[in-house]
C-alpha cells in the first residue's frame, strides 16, 4: 500500500517537474535574452533594436503577459565582436537561464553564439541579420525573418544595373560573413545577367578610412558599386566618393537601409539604393497607424524610432504570437510545434506575410527596393519573391 501511494505521488508530481525542466519558464515568468551592439560600430542599431523590444515587452506585460506569465528581457552587449558575443551568450544561457535568444544583431556574432545556445536547447529567434546561416543548414532551433543579403543583391542588383545602363559593376565589402554574403549575391546576380564583376575591394570590421578603396574603384572606372557596408562604412564610402568626384550608382543591402545614413551623411547620400522589407517609421508618415506607433515610441523613449526599432518590436511580437499559441505548458517543443504552422500576417510597416513549417525556417523571401530622395527613404520597387 505504501509503495502504491508513493508511486501515485510521483506520477502526480511528474507534470510539474516536466514544466520546471524548461529553462527560462516559471509559473509567472518567461525569461528571454538578446545580444546587441551597445558600444561598438553599430551601436546606433543595437540601441534601437533594444528599445523596440522593450516597447513590445512592456505592452504585453501591461496586458497580463503571455498565458499569465510576464516577459523578462535581459540584454547583453557584444560591441559587435564575435568573441564578446560568445561571452554574452554564455551569461544569458547559463546564468540568466533564458528560454530563447531574440533579435541578436550581427552575422558573425550570431554564428559564434549559436553553438552555446543550441547546447542548452535555447532557440535562436529572429536574429537581426539577413545571412543565410540564420536558417541554413536546417536546425530545429533556428528561426529567421529576413530575406537574405545574398538574395537581396541577386534579385535587384542586375535589374538596377540594366536600368542604369551600367557597364562596370564593382563591390566594396566588410571582410566578414556579412560582407561576403553581399559579395556572393552580387556575383550571382551578375552571372545571371551575363556580366562579370569588375573591381572588388574590402575593409576590416570597424574601419573608418575608405580612401584607398574609393581610389581603387575610381581608377578602375566603376559606374555601379555594390555596398557590403552598414552605417558609417556606407557614409564613409559614399562621402569619400563624392569628395573625389566619383559618382557611380550605389546600392546596398538592407543593412544600409536606415535613417542614420541620410541623417549623418547629409545630402551626399541622396541617390543611394538599398534593398529592404520593413518600412522606416517616419513621424509624419502618411499612413496613420505608423504615425501613431512612431508617436507612442517617441513619447516613451524621447527619440524618433527607426526601422531597427521596428525589427526589435516585431521580433518580440512574433515570439509572443508563438508562445501564446504554444499554450500554458510552454516548452521548447511546444513552441516549435506552434511555429510549425505559424502564419504572421502583413503589418502596418509593410512587412510581407511570413509562414513557417517543420522544414521552413525563413519566414519570407520577399524583398523590395528603396532610394534616398531629398534626404528621405522612398520605396521605388515593390516586393519580389525570391525563387
């Protein structure tokens, strides 16, 4: 009889023990983490992603959280250094015991941190990078939202080259995983168009002087330049080019689609093209829902939102959708099961619909094109789905 009672007690305790076994999930809380550049070369982006995430977390918690659990967001700084990203991931995974990593910024940084996460069954959710490695090779713990840098350049660059009648296409790129993806996409797009890449030149992460790269492309007679650049590198390359009378058509990836380019670079940035999906939320945007959201953001943080604020906000929003769908017994497996049939509709910022499945870990393959005209990004080509 005593043995039977003990067995029954253990059986009743099993579900509770199972629930407690899921890292980052308690009766009242879900702990999630993020790694941002808060002190390095793209700290402007990292700060914006962080604030966008905080805004959505606060909104959710004000309404009671997710299935009765409040969200707690822990953010660490990588300074855009892969080695520091590993240390940050170790802290978040092993000390803070996060359930998921959300919106981690940077290609090389994510690639360095993911093994730390995956060892502890921690999901890498909607990283803020459009590298193919964010969903390839397939891993059950990878979920990505961004059409790849590779496909952005492969699809739109040859069309823009043809439209401009360019004869010699060159590329300047950051010498790391991010820049190489832009380079490869440029090469693939030109190959499909029956063209070859002209001059190529690179720079180290964190570089501030681009005079030699610009001189090299100018000397080669480039009339179209693909940019594997982010904020200050985009501004530096274009600014140096204008100064020396070198005025090719410039096209960047979504990494260069930010208001910081025209705010910090000034009129010299006019004419720059960039692939993009999510629209920058200007405070005087014609669309009322965007104006309302942007005003709410500025009231909360006393600064204008940016497209990277939207990336952070949307990443948390997508996580909340999946965690809510997973139900009260939130585990890594139940979250993945929820994501396997997830459909995220288009939002107020112009994002295309995202769908996921047991074998599909990239939400959307759609990309579009914008250009800086009179100091403001304007959409100049609508969505194209990558084949």
